[in-house]
C-alpha cells in the first residue's frame, strides 16, 4: 500500500477550522435533505420520499467538498492533472475525474493524515492486498448517510421514529470492525431497534449460533409486531442451508433487507430463488424485500424503492429489474467505458458516483460495475426533485462486473497467482 | 450453446450430436490414423507444409482480389466464389468474435505458419525425438529398440490461446501421427472452423483425421464424452479450465496443460548505442501490440535498469512518440467490447495516481517511479514501465512470479540472456529473446519449458 503525499501542514489549524465548518455544513445538508416523513395517520404514504435538495444546492455543496479535497488530497490533484483536469476550474463539480474504486486497494486516498483515521473500512477479498481500504477522519458523515434513506425505503410505514424488532444475520461491528456494512447494521439497530432485544447471533469466533437465531425467529413469529431482518444475501442462503427445515411465518409487515451478491462464495442463488426462499422460509411478502447497493469505497447507500411503492399502493414498475435510487447527497452517473464521458439514460456503461459523504477521501469514484440509468417513461415513475439522478432517469440498474472476464489470450490477469 | 460436431469435408455439422453418435463417428478412427501414419513423418510434414503454403498464399494475395484473405465476398453466384473468397467472410466473422483485427490474424498466420516448412517440421521431430525412426516404426518388427508412441486421438482444448498458436498445437499432433479432436472456446470457434474447413481444400489427408466439437464450457457430461475417446489432451486455458478438463480425462490419458503464464521485458542500462536503442524500442512496441498483448508471451511490464540513458518516463515517451505509431498502423487493435474497454480504463485510471501515463493511438504506457513485482494486467496494449536497480534486482523481482514466468525479452548485450536464463529457469522462464521477437517464437520453442512434441509421446523400450 503506497503512502500518499502528506498535505501541507503549515496552516493546519486554519484547515482544521475550515474542515470542521464544512463537516458541520455537510451534516446539516444531509439532515435536511429529505422532507420529514409524515405518519400514516396524517397522510397516505407518498410514492417517493420528498427531497429538499435542488440540483443547484447539490452543486454548491459538491463544489465545497471538491475544493476541500483539492486542497488536502495531493494524490487526487495529481491524478486530475494527469487526466488533464484543473479541479479549481471545473464549471460543474460532477465533471471531476472519478477515481476507480480499485485505487483504494493501492493507495490510502485521504484528505487528511492517515494516522488520524478513526476508522478503516475494507472491501471483501481473500488477501489484504486484494481489499480496498477506505479511511475516515470522522464517521459523522457516514452515520448521517445511513438512517434517512433507510427510514424512507425500508420503514416508510412505521412513522418518523419507528421501533422494530431487528434480527441481524451478520456479526456485530465490534467483531468485524473493518466492515462498513456491519457498522451500518449496528447503527440501524441503535436507531430503530427495540431496546433490550437481542439482534445479533454471531459468537466471537464468528460462528453463527443457529439454535439461538432460530429460537428468536420462532419467538418473533408468535408475536404480532413486524420484524426487520438485515443481512448480506449470502448470509440468508447460509442459514437456509444450515437449517433446511426452518419454516417460520414472521408477523405481517415484516420486512427484509438484503445486499451484495455471491462473489467468491461457494454457490450462487438467483434473485428469484432467494426471494422465493424468503417467502417460503420466513413468511416475508415479496413486496417487503428491499435490496441495497453500496460498497466500502462509498459512504452512502442506494435502495430499491419497491417496498415503499408497494405500501403506497403503486406497482413496482421495475418489471422485475432491480432499480436502485440514491439519496439526494449522492449523485449517480453511468460513464462510457472508454472515455468516462457521461452516458444518457438507457445506455450501459460504468457506474460512477459523486458521494458528498466521502468528505475526507474522494467524492468522485467510478466502480467496476456496469449499469444503466433507467429512463423515466411515465409521470410519477421517477422521484421528483433532485435525488442524485440525472433528469429523465428513475434509477440505476446494475448489469454485473465489467472487469476480469475479458482476457482471451493465454496471458491472463493473474492477480491472485502473483500475490506474495 | 448446443453440442455440435463436424469434420472438414464431412457430411456437415451434426447439431444434435450425442455421445452415442460421437462414438459412431469415431468408429473408423483406427483406420484413419493408420492411413495418416502410413505417410510417415516426412509425408505428414509435407502435407502440413502444403497447408501452410495454402494459407500463406492467401495472406499474400492482393488485397481486394477475391482470393485474398479477408477480401470482400466476390459478386456472383456462390459457385463462382473461390474457396478463399468464402473463407474470407468466415475469417472476418471469426476475427470479430475473437476480438482481433484481420491485419493481426494475417500477421500471425505469416509468422506462425511461415515456420511450417517440411524441413523445419522434420528437424523438429529429429531434435525432440532423436530422429524420425522412433515414430516411423512398425511395432511388429523384431529387434530391440526404443519406440515413440504417439497418441491415437489428441483432444485439443483451445479455451484461451492466440489463434495460430492453437492451430500449431493441432498441427504438431498431426505431425506425430495423431488424429485430432478440437474443442474450441466460443470466441475461437469460427476461426477454428475456418482452419479446419481449409483442410478439405489444402490437406484432405488431415481432414480425414480432424473433428471439431463445440459446446458450452460447463457441459461437463459432454466434455467427459469427448475426453473418453482421447488418449491425450492438450489444454490451452486458464488454470480453472485445465483443472476442469483434467477431472474428465481418462485415467490413462496424457494431459499437457498450458495454463496461466506471464512474460516481461528488460532494458539494460549499458551495451546499446542509439541505433540499437531505437531498434529495441521498435521491437518492444511490436511485442506490446502483437495479439493486443493477450498472449502468454506478451510483456506485461518493462523493467528499465537504472543508470542507462533513459529512465522509465523517457522510455514511455519514446515508445509512444517514435516506436508505436508505425506498429499500430500495421497491426490495428481488434474490436474490443465494452467489458475490455471498461477494464482497461479502470486499470489505467487506477494507476494514474502513481504513474505518469503516455498514450499513443491504441496503447497506454504507464511509467512508475518505483519497482514492483509483476502484477496482473488488463492487457490490451497497456504496458507498465518500472525502474529496476540492477540485473540482480531484476532477478529477485521476477522470481516472485515463479512458477508462472514464461518469457523475457532482453534489450541489451546478448551475453545477458544466458545468465538470466540460468537464474530464472526455476521460476518457469523458458524463453529469452530480443525485443520484437516475443510473439514470434520459433517452431522449436519449448512451450512452457517442456518441448512441443515430447510431452505427447510415450517411450517404450522393446528389449
């Protein structure tokens, strides 16, 4: 892992002050990004959460974040220069050259001294060299990004301050401190979970306490309050494989959050199969299953809006495709694979983000995932206002990884074989 | 993808092939192999050389003529098309599927098939097997002797290889007197078909002993059925493909696997004047562009020894400005799909945080300030250039790639090559050459360090 250039320390106190101001402004921006949700007793659930952010407002904040990163992340400035971009002269901060997420495997991309990091989230992978490292000077922007979209896409019918039984099919953050997902689950439990109720069932040796988990599910099935299940997709499959005769019917309006695929796992299960298992084994209605898309190189999460739309009385409209919507502080674009120029809705390319919550690393990133922005085709099928989507788009559809399958000669990308 | 089996000059592709029908089509295999072996080594070499001349003639025909390789289809009724004219359309489609340009294929055919002369093929047998007599034996003859037993049927799995290298693998099996069953990957299927169908015109003796079977990669049952007829398998592919085929091979089958490999280049600090340096850079440009860098002999990294006239950045600049343009004009890149472009873009961009990037019309050369072992690459004309302190440091760096090292091009004194060969042999290195020669191995190249005929032969001492 290469060490970045050290930022100029000569006026650290001034920079620290500016940084605190910016961090505070960003936190306020994110806290005010959505209109407050009304409880169901006051008004029917709207099809989409209402955003208070305008494109101009996003641009202003993005410009500030970018200026901060240009001032404090010399690696990024040098990178931009090599791409031929002067970060100080961009008309639109969304035109800032995105950094491939793979770069997080090679460098510590920070707008601060890495020694001051309070957390480091790593991507999955079999060796350290194979894993991205995303360092945080503060976890406040990350914390601020978690609850608002989750509330609106996973718990929209339970009022502005819901309290729900939560079952997590993952270790606690303290057990795997470099997992951004497990940190997020802990935050959600703290924010929305029933006080005193057990949520986690992994021992310190990271083995699942299957009897305890099954017992908890069976106990909850006998109650009438909805339950929230949180877990990576493969964790559910693992549970179902371990307990093939597990059959519980969780209470009505129980819902399930799943994320990630099966990369590197011993077997794959199609989405249709997996959702059928959720219904068959846990009694979760198909409409109450929510997919989430994020990664350790981001601080924000995208959600499928299907659950909210179903509860609001609208058809999914996705035609079976998994369409993800970002929060208003995270712009998503799809880029041409060769030039990285933005593509219009409907064209397939590399998925890229400008994530304001990546305050202390790099906001502009491009992933190795291929996808397309789904064009809006009818009134109301796209979230109104600014939701991080280009005009005319209602969400992001993913088409799988771009990299790693292309070489056809006898010399192949053999990263794993060449690892020391 | 459905299962298909065909032969050149046969009754047509059987798209409903079953293991039973496969066995039926192989029923007269012994007779066919006997006829092939009756030609003797020299006879088979003559036929293979004739096939090569047929292809070289096609390459050398005037562009635009109906018999030129890759020429547009000639007007008129199908019957008026020459065999080559029809083949041209198939080759264009095959190149599209394989992701290479017609110019690249033409170049590769000239370079590879140009070595298939009768004399060279016979000399190869003599070099590897000690003479043609070892193969041209009659087992019934009395007297003590050592005989070389070639496979009866060699299954050639061409999962990942540059096309002419795959064709050569097939040709070497013929040379030994083996029938061949070719199992190409999807992206190579059309080029293999073109090669095999040419046998009907140029080498009917070889058409009689050659089958092609196509199917989905994960059709294990079919793969097992194919392998059940083969007493030898030659597998060109990933380590996963090798493992998959080893699992279905007969217990008594010889398996020759050509899996993952990686190659590099080295520019020594001393021993070259400006003319030699320019020549070396042109050679490296060719090594980079040949097969779009996807061959196991393609360099992924160029190491530049410290203390020379050029550092990595200057080498990169000169490659882009002086050496690459002419090569790029001669060897345009293949059509690259979105997945290749995406991988390439992400790879280059991720390294722009550490390296200076120099771009030509089709290539990217990334100049680093620090050294590092060979790393996985996106290929497709992206070359990493790194400094290295000395030859000793180069050896230590390349040893970290053991046992996957394949070839090393050395720009500098010829005397360096022997020393590097000795020190890196145990890391897998089996070819040291001059820049410009990496993707032009001689017919005698010991692919993966094992020889190209020896691994397929069983030796029996009859006392």
